[in-house]
């Protein structure tokens, strides 16, 4: 086996000199080395790996940041900086063995930096807060990527000591307005780069949802259900502006990669909202109260046409409609939820979910679209929903009809629903209710002119059964199930 000294001797002289200084605990040389490695070849970065890990001894972590501990703190800082830079320039999957094997040495230092410098637990701060935020977030994100198993699961969530750290970063990222803090550079070999701290914290929090105690930690860190649900929806509300963020003068590849990241972000956000909503009814209703459906489908409408045909787009569509179906099944007032979905163009989005991509996902989108139309039939019997659909059916027919014709199943569902809406509109326009006081002034007479001839009284104090068209009805309307008395 070739010794470390022999390998280091293969480095350019200036790099070798700096590396030897690092071995002798020189902070100045370590800082210069981290600046220099941006220009090193991949083979040189491989040789330097042991140098970046040698000063991460957990036993040297001080209880608090003090002047006496400055050298250890700075050496750890530049060690982490060197690792992040290296991971951005070589194949992380090939290099992850060294990175993951050292994780038990890295994680305690991340906690120290977070508690002392990000959460301002130290009076003595030799390092500014902003670079520490970026450094800790970058390390966690690389751990998320490098630690995935063949099934795509990461072991990050199985590190309980990091849950609170990630929860606090998640809150910090959405609450801060400091653009310098939010701007981050996490290069991913052949996969573009992550440029938003909020994107990083979204993925980290989404991964930690695998840990059952994480929601409890989030609620504690956020300050309760109300501020937590508000913060989670702030993430969703930032997505449209992020989608408009890529510079149109940039290379098409990088613009596309950024858009894919943003679309993946909304999928992660929605799954996160579903997961936390399942934690308790109070969280679920808290999201509804803050118009989660409106914010999700408004963002989805902007994103849907940007990168059609991408698997990430399909996942965003599927996740959003699953959340809608989840609320319609469990919400306290599902009619209001569905009404808000219609107002934020859920129907248009469902029709435009043109099948593309893998056969499995294509079939799922077909099923979601079919389920949406079936649910729509059910909710048409509610006056609030029928009123809205009546106002928009003509516009929908003009814009969505031609799209629906392109798919046989979709056209069948769409045309059937359009006919139903129009028949209900016709019935509603023909419906005529005549009220007149009875002789004893204790009730009303209702008369229907939809083809029947029977009149029947019902008590004004109790909207009970009335005889309508020869049939006992529980509500005074010619449209089955719609209660519109007077």
C-alpha cells in the first residue's frame, strides 16, 4: 500500500507545501489550501482526502467557543470547507465511502457550529454566522445525497441528534430576508448546482419526515401549530418566484436543471404537508385555514407548462392531487376545500395532465384525472360548487374541450361532466318556487313546474319533507341533492 507521504509527494509543489502546513495545524495554510483546491485536478483532490479529515476529532470539540479553542475551531471549519469543495468537484457516489465513514466525526462538529454560531449560543464568535449557515447546510445536503441506498432512501433521518438542527435551519431559511444567507452554492457533479438555501432545507426536512419524532420537534422549534403551518406554506408561496429565477441567458441545460429542482421542491413540500397533516387533525385544519390548496395549485399552474414531459412534473401533479383527495376525505368542511381547488384551476390542471413519461406514471395520472371527475360529479350537488361551475362551463368548453378530445378516456369524462353541468344549469333556470302564506300563516306552499303537478306544504319552522313532482323530497329544489329553499 502506498503511504500517505508518497501520495502527497505527487502533488504540485505549492499544494504540497500547503498540505504539509495543514498537517502541522496551520490555519493560514489550510485556508489557502481550500482556495487552491478549486483549481486542482480530480486525481489531486483524491490524494488530498486524508488531509481534510484529520482535524475533525470529536474529542477536540470545546464545550463552548472560547479564544483558547480558536485553532481547533478554525481547523474544523476549513476541514469541512475542503470536504464540501471536494464533493462538488468529484463523483460524490465514488467518494462517498470516505465521506460516510467519517460522518460520526463530522456530525458532532456540525452540531457545535450550529449551536454556537448559527443559533448564537456563543459569546465569542471567530466565524461569522452566514458562512457557517452555508457550510452546515451544504454538508447536510451532501450527506443526504451520498447516503442514499439503492432504493433512494437516505440514512440522514436515522441520525436523531441532527433532527433539531435541521428543524431550526428549516425555520431560519423561510423566516430570514437576508439574500446573502439564502444564496448558497452546492455544486453537484453533472446535476447542476443548488443555489437556494430554501431548496436545501426543503429536501432535508422532507427526508427527516421518516423520523416519527421530527414533526414534534418542528412544532416545538416553530412555536406551535399556527406558526408551523404558516412557515410551511411560505415555502410553497416562494416557488413561483423561484421558477422565474433562472436567467434566460444561461445555458439551456442549467435552466432546465433549476426548473427540475423547483418542481421537485413542490413535490417535496406537498408530501411534507400531507405527512404533517396526518400527524394531527389540528395541523390538517391549520393548513386548510391558511389556504394550502390555493397556494399549492396556484404554484402548480405556473410550473405545469414549464417542463412538460419530465418525471418530476408528474410527481408534482400526482402529489398535489393526492393532497386534495386526502382533504376531501378528512377535512371538516370538504365542500369549501373543493370550491377553493376549483377557483385555483384544479379542473384545468387535471385536464392538461397530458399523459407522458413512464407507463406507470402515465396510468397514475389517468387514474387521478378520472378520480377528479368522479369527485366533481359528487360535489356538483352542492349549491356553492354548482354556482361556480355554471359561471365557467362555457369558458371551460372552449379552452378545455379541444384538449380533452385528444384522449378517449379524458374526453368521455369531460363531456359527461359538461353535459351534467349544463343540464343542472337548465333545470336551475326553469326552477320556480312560489311562496305564499297558508291560511293559518304557519307554513308555505311550494310549487314545482319541472313536469310534475303536485303541490305540498311544509312547515316554515322545519325544512322537512316536501312533496315535489310526486316524490317526497328532503329539500326544496328540482336538482337532486341541492338544498336551495326560498
